């Protein structure tokens, strides 16, 4: 109860410090001297938000049901790990976490930007504080995590069991760092536009924040995807569900920004485009929050359908976008007097091509996600847009994207003169065509577009491997990320084409044959666990070479709230995952059994990690260059 | 200077053209690939049987589930009209009698849907808004 009060008042003090910093910064901006108090108050702000967050964690740990958030989302017999992760497994707590990351990032920016223009630093603080104040108000007015309940209930309602999972405990914090990082990029960009500071030097510094957001967003999306793979029991890892799309959109935009900032850094080109991308990334992150939180999209992320929350975020978002646009149009004067010659065969043009493709992919995802929402609001037709839409629109362009991605990084800045010497790149292309042809001969299915797509991704794969052996070692981060991406596409493709599955309803003691394997449902076992009842099915899978493996998929019947979840049993090797999951059908002795063989599944995760590690190496280089 | 302007114009034209083309492409395939949501009553009132994939939402009628080894049959009702659904595939854990359901598939006739997917929902108390609306006040 004490923690509850401390948390609430820390939050209020946090808001006050925000306003104070805002006013002090405005004063400093006029006098052009940074008021030293800004640093100490920023630290205080971080401190109070942290206290507030920790108080909420304590409320969850001691199961203080006088706190409404705890009552709604926790339960005394939940394991301690999920009591803690339950803190951000709900709307109110997750916003508090968001606020914590916001203040943390601003503080880090303040202490890490000593060498930069003073007025630019102050303005960044101003814009960031506007966002922070907005979120403080949002938390305090519409979703206070410290609402008091009286009389105090004896027991809480419990956390949705599907969220009681290690991957989902770390998914929100990681993703938030990515989202919130984009807010700092947004503020810094606006400040730089006003100060006319969009320059090589600025690009160098802002790239650190772009990298941080990008790395965390990549890993955050990956963790969510891994969770969906083993917990939802659909046997896939990406469903083109709107809630997945809203995290993919900022990622695509951020990836474009990450490349475009290189051009700015090296050649001082594409200034306006960089600004637009920064604003767009932040807008998409906020849009994601709005769509997910407002209850417009229904998913595990929608904690409560409260329209006032959605409206608040929407208004706030519009306010920020309008400010951003006004600043962009008033202050952004392209004062580039010296005309820079651009050659077609150059790295900057290839990055422009990359950005074009990324923007196309972005608009496909954006329209696919928003169109159903608009249609429902405007003419009350309910529709949904599924995977065929995305596959049809993305796959053909992906082929060209991959080919450009193989060629582009090998070009020089300004002008590539040595085009004839790139002969080996053609040889590689033929090699990859042959490989993909062989693969298709072996499988026996012939689909032209898939064959070409496999060829294109093999091409990128071979070219990126070759790059590792080239003599310049300095750009290892780029090589690693590009290699990771080629592997990602390749493993997704092969996984998609070669996966096989069988779905059947079985009773205990029955068996069925799937290709060369026999699946025998041996027995069931009941166990009472800490906060759920577990029903384990024993399945014997035997192939024609008499290799026997035992699968133990589990059903968990949680007490509070009463929910049944399926835990798939997955046997992972480097070559394939075998996945077996069972579902109950209430009041029936049949179990719905799904058995899947998914080749190269683990490589999807490994390659995503490589992608992120590449980003991390680049970040490491940046930080130690200085 | 002239060259600069020329380059800009070419670049802008290419940009506008590519935007127009991609938007057209996206809208064109949207037309083909969207899935409409209907209630059993909507289906009864259809003038022509929809041949595209659709979604049907409502409640699973009491005692209507029958299962054999490769198929599940049940009836979806909105308490005004109902429709038979047959399905072979994996079933979400929350699928049961008297609970909301969304089935995606192809209409065979006005009374029979061959489902290819039953949508999983995450929460016991949760009801798809489509279902809520289709059920009216119930």
C-alpha cells in the first residue's frame, strides 16, 4: 500500500520535473548557455520515474491487491518471475515502462552529446520533454497504474496465461527500447532542422541512436515471433497479422533511415529525405501504439478496450506530426549551393534504390494493415487481408531487391569506374541459378517465381560470403548484417517450400501414418502444477528406418483465469524442426493433433541474430571511434 | 545548371510514376485478396453465393459438434439463422460449444461452409467484435 502511494507521487513529481526542464531549456535556448540545472533535474526525473516503476514492481511482487492494476493482472499463486514480468504485461504498467525508457534515453543523450551544438542539444531536450509530458499526462489521466481499490480484494484476477512465458516477459522491454529510440531520433531531427545542423557531423552522431533502436527493434520482433511459433501452436512464425505488421513498419522505415544516413554522412546528400524518414519512423511507432492499445486491432496486446485512450494517443500523435511538418516546411531550406554530380553507378544511387524498395514494401504493409480499418469505419464492411495479398505483392519485388542488394554494396562512393572488372558477379549469378534449378529438380515442384527467388537469394548469399574474403576488413558489420539477411530470406523460403504437416483428430491408443513416419498416441498423464493443471500426451514417432522419438506436447489448464493453452513439443536440429502440438475439443475424447516437419527453422532465428549482431558491431565501432 | 534541373525532373517523374504504379498494384490485389466477414443471417440474405473466401462469425450451437478422425462438423448460429460448417485442420483450444467462433472458408451453398481455418482467440472472456455485433444484444 505504501509502495502504491510512493509510486503515484513519484509519477506526479516526475511530471513537474518535466515541466521544469521544459521551461529551463526554453530559457537556456534564448541565453545560449546550457543551464547546469537541466542535467541534475533530468537525473531527478529519471530517478523518480524509476522509483515509480519499481514501486509498481513491488506492488506486483507482494500482490498488493489494493492496487487496481495488480488486482486485474496478478494472482498470489503465480510464480515470482511472472509476477515481475506481469508489471509490463498490462496496459498501465507497459506505459510506465515506456515512460521510463523515454526518460532514460533523454538522460543518455544529454550526457553523450557534449561535443555538439549547444542550441541543438537544448532543442532536442525541449522536443523530447514535450513527448515525455504527453506520456506523463497519458499515464496519469487515462491509465494510472496506481489506482486505489477499496475494499481490498482478497485475490487478483490473474495474468492471461498465454503471456506467462519467458520470451514474452522480455519481448515488451526490448521492443520498447526500439520504439522509444525512434522518439529521440525524431526530437533530434527536428532540433537539427531548426538549427540547420543536418550535416555530416550530425549524421555521425544520430547514427548511434538509429543503430540502438534498430538493434532492439530487430531483436524485439524476433522474440515475439519465436513466442508465436512455439506458444500459439499454429506452427508458423509470421502471420501478417496487423499487430505484427505495426512492429514491422517502423523496422522497415528505420532500416531505410539506417542506409540513408550513410549517404548523408559520406556525401551530404538526401537531407530532406533523412528528415522525412526520421519523422515517419516515429509516426509509425506511435501509430503502432495507437492501433494496438486502442482496441481497434484485437490481439493479445489489447489489454482493455477503452476508447478514450485511443483518442488521447491519436490527438497527441496528430499534434506531434503537425508540429513536425510545420518545422519541416518553415526551417528546412536546402541551402545546397554547390551542385553535386551524381553518377548512376555509385553507392549513393544504389542506396536510393534500396530506399525505394523499402518504401514500396512499407506501403504494401501499411495499406494492407490500414485498409480494413478504414473500410470498417467508412462503409461498415468487415474484411481482413491475409498472407496471399502480401506474398503476391512483396515476392516479385523481393527478387529485384535481393539482386540490387548483391550488387549495390560493391559499388564505390561517387562513381564506380571499374564496372568491367565485376565480371565475377555474373559468374556467381549463374552459379546461383544452377543451384536453385537443382533444388527444384529435387523437390519436383516447378514454380517459376519461386525458382527465381531462390536463385536471387542464393546470389546474395554467395556474394556476401565472397565479401568476407575480400581484403578490406573494416566494414565487417555491414557484411555480417547483409549475410544475415540473405540467410534469413533463404531459410524462410526453404522453410516455406519444404515444410510439411498433418492435422488429425486422435483418441488415446490410435495411430496414423504421415509420409514415412508413424505417429502413435500412447497415453495421457495428468499433473497438478503450481498454478495450472498439466495434461501431457505421449506420442511415439517412428520413421521407416526405425528411429524412434518421443514427443510430449502439453495442455495447461490454468486456474486463474481459466484458460487452456497448448505447449508444443519441438525437436530442433540444424536441419529441421519437428513440431507436435495437441489441442482439446471440450467434452470430447478426441484430441486435435498437429504434426509438422519444418526444415531450417532454427536458421531463421540464427540469421536474425546475425543481422542484429552486425548492427551491434557497427554501434561498437561508432562508440570507440570517438 | 540546366543539367541539374533536367536530372531533377527525370527523378521526380520516375518517383511519381513509381508511386502511381505501386499504389495501383496494391489496390488491384486488395480487390482480389480481401476476405469479407459475414454473419449467418448475411449469408441467408446473399443474392448470389459468394465464391471467394469468406469469414463467418457467430456462436457454436449447443450439441452441434461432431468429430471423427479427420473432420469436425458444427453449426454456427447468430440466434436468427444458422449455417453448417465442416472443417479439417487444427482447432484452437478455446473452441467449444456456446462460445464465439470465426470460421474462414468457402461457401458451398447457403447452408454449408467448408472451413479452411478456425481463428484462435486468446482469452476466455474475449469475443470477436464481429461476433458481438452479429449476435446483437444477446
